[in-house]
């Protein structure tokens, strides 16, 4: 009982640190031994752009864990179009795929022409011309990365998605908290809310237009819904006690949450249109951290009803609850994969708290991360990566690990705490 009841205090204390800068940086911490070798040739004319488009594509594909990138210093030939590619040269460099391109001024903007080449098959796979201006060159590079990733892997790319996260600055009673939204690579960050009281548990609406989150600005936790673009927001709940862990339903009409208004924290569902709440769990234990199945027919949640935190699944169809995790004495914050076949969670092993994966049907639990103080996992909308909060050098940072555990990267801030990441859905 005490383990989960300390969650809210722990979350607040985790923020008690110095200022966290807005943009995050990428540090590759582990690469996959099964990565596909690919080269991204600097775009012809790219030196005249305010952003290095080819480098952004390079960085995107590298951190995905699916590719091993050839460094520019190893490229003694730099073609800009398919007709100029000497396949033998790139085969000698063990490159399987090659991306070439050109950047040209077009009125007030730019035209970016890229082509993806299959070196072993000696053929052009895809090519496209993308129009961009100086303000959305990074978005164009993310779009190109998505096309390349999907063409090679048959998995939709998630480089054009966004992440939300929380930062803090100051010490003790003099704290300032910020809710940020950034590109999936941590760049182009924008503060959507600032407060002198803690903010936590951001959750994206299914269309990516809104965030639900917990704020303590009224000196007790309340759940708010905010439009990311306009900043307009409404207070969704402010019941006595805990109002926490909001999670949007796949249809965007409801939010599951943990409320203690009737005693112990239980799982409730809020109907956004009429603000009515329905209690889902009926138990003397602490139930929290709900997550919707992709089909909207069931919910995961964390409960200590078995004596320690474990993950349970509640069926909205028949009202039945079943325990999902059995490995170890601590499993929490379960999140479904986009296909609903797997669950990602925080598992306590002999090394500490780590991100793990388990089949939904109760298969073997596999630890994915190498860090030891992990929390708040959030799954990419294509299911290939999991972003989470962890500790590095005594400060909170964001990290990500591939769904198979073979590759990982870290997104530290220049200084201070970063916590509570949430990966957005696909935005179009």
C-alpha cells in the first residue's frame, strides 16, 4: 500500500533541481548489430541552406537503430542524383542503400530533391521533390526521413512526430515548471505552459492537437486539457484528493484517470463532453496509471492488490480484471504497443528500475534498457522505440530504447531536470 501511495510525493521531489533548457540533444548510446548500412550524401547546394538537411536525415536514421550510417569523411564520391551514382564505389564501402539529393532556391523557399538508391540491386527505389521555407526545413528533413524509413522497413516513419516533456528550474520554494513540446529529435522546443507549481503526466489526444496533464497550481492536483496550438485550456477535474495519470481513449472522447475522491485511488473514466465520471475499479488497493488498448476495449492499470505493484488489465466489454505481470515483485506503468500485442512497462530487477517488454498474453518479460532509475515509458506511434525518463549524473534526462532493446539514445538537456516524456501520435 505504501509503495504506490508515495508516487505523488516522489514525482514532485524529482523536479526539485535547476533550470532545464528547452532544446534537447541526441547522444547515441548503443547501436544495433543488425543495422542496415546506408549513406546520406550531403545535398548539392545544401551549404546554402540555414539547416543541413542531409545531416538531419542522417541523424534521424541513425537514432532509429535500424541503420548503420556511413560517415561523410568516408565518402570520396558525392553524387547529387541517381544518374551519377557509381554503384561499385558504394559497394566497396559496404553501403546497401544510398540517399542523394539537391537543394535549390525557389522564390522565397527551397526545393529539396532526394533519391533513394538500392546499391546491391543497382536501382533507384524512390525519389521526390519537397518544397520548404527557411522555417520548416527541419520538418521537410523529417518528412524525407519518414519516406526513406518506410520504403526500406515497411514501417511508417515517426520522425515527424513530437514529444511533450516537463522541466523545472529553481530550488526549494522558488520553483518554476514548464510543459514543453518539441520535435521527436528534441529540437524546435516550445513552452506551452509555465507554472510555479508542479506539472506532470502529460498525455496527447489521439489527433495530437491537445495535451491532458496534472497541475498543482490550485495547491492540489487537478487535470487540465490544453490546446497545443492556441494555448486555450480547461480544467477537466478537481476532485478532493488525487486527480492523476490522465490517458486519452483512442476515439478522443474519454480520459481514463486515477481519482481518490471516494477513498483509495481508483480508475475512473471521464466523459469529456458532459464531464461525468464512471468508476471502473472497485478495490481496497491503490489503482493508478491507466492506459487504453489501441482498440479501446480494455485498460491496463497498476495496482498493489497482490501485495506489490503489478499490472492488470480491465475489460470494458465484460468488466473482468486479470493480472498481466508475474515476473518479479514490481511492475508498473504499463503501455500497449500500437498493435496491442505487447506491453512496455517499468520492471524492478536486481539492477534497479528498467524499461521492459512483455507479450500481452503473459509471455516472457524482457528488460530493454541498461539504466537503473527509469520511469514514465511512452511508446512511439510506430512501435519501434520507447522514450522514458531516467537519471544521468544526478539529473533527470530523457532516453529512448528500441523495442527489441538493440539500440538506444539519450536526450539530455544542457542543464537541469527533464521528466515525464510523452510521444505524440502520428500528426497526419
